[in-house]
């Protein structure tokens, strides 16, 4: 019996050593030696360069973070509010009224007219005017009103033609932390970004647009070297590069 007990304890000790010490240590060593930046979280500094110093990091190229300013491209919505410690989706089904309400609120400030005299213009200001004319009791102002009343405004204007917003501009990813958006989504946001930077730098709007378009094209890439999927951009990398280029105007 003692012989069997010693054999079992030896096997247990060997398994713990191999699986809990040697194997993790080997992988950690390979990562730190061959892939130090990736093993440390794929951090990048404010200039978009890889860094392993957390105090210098502007973020991780693998984790989405919010950008709310009009001069920056915005990431996908996030159910966990971009908190990597609680990543996950909203788990709302396509028939859930809460999902429709959230999408309608997201559409209010960003959707544009597809036809008519106001083609390519935002519907947001008209929503605010409609709310004021009908004397609805609005809480907040600006984009808050546009979010809260878009669905009611759309119901009251059933014949209005609107530009389709890219799906990833409205729907959260499964993790809520997807750092990429489609190039189509970025181009949908382009007018807002160009207008904000032109006002901020006092530069010619067409020159600003050309600069930002060139940046998007240079930073976009499709998965597997272009063999699969649509072109994507990394929001953090593009916004950091955008800030650097606009500083020269």
C-alpha cells in the first residue's frame, strides 16, 4: 500500500510541477523574449508606438476604449462600458424592445437624410425643433433630446428617407471590447470628424478631408491579409495618428 501511495504522490507532484510551474514558466519566458509587447497587453503610447511601460501607455490596441469628442472616430457601443474586467454582450435578442430602444437612441444624433433638400445632413436638429414645436417636456438638450425622441419623431414622419447606418455603429460586439470598426463605419463618421478638425485647426476643409481619408486608407486592413472579411480600422491607433497629423496644421 505504501508503494502505491508513494507512486500516486510522485505522479501528483510531477503533474503539478509540469502543468503548474514548468509549462506556464516556459510560455511566459517565450512570450517575454520573443513577443514582449504582445505578452504585456499590446500596449501603445500616445504616439502609437508599442510600449511595455504602463505609465506611458495610451491604451491597448486589443481593447476598445471610449472616444466622445466630435474630432475623433468613435468605437462600437459596449455593453460593459469598455470595462475589460467585465467583458460581455448585452444578450438582448432581436425581438427585445430594449434593444430597439437602445438602437433608436443611438440613431438620433448620427442618422442623416438620404434624399431631399437636406440630403446628407443630420436629422438631429429637426428632432429638437419638432420637440419644441409640439411642446414636449424634454429632459436635457442637444443630443439628449435627439436620443430620447428619435423613435417618436420617426413614427410621426413615416415617409422620411434616411441613410442606413453601418451595423457596427449601433450594435455592440460579443465582448463589448472590440477595438476595430469597419472602414464603412469610419467613413460614415468622416463628415463629423472633418468638420470638427477644420474648425479646430482653422484649416481648409477639403485639405483636412483629404488628409483624414488618406489616413483611413493607410490604416485599414482586412483579416488574414485581405483574404477574408471587410476592411477594418483600429480606432485607438487611428485616433492617435489623427491627433498627430492634425497637430501639423
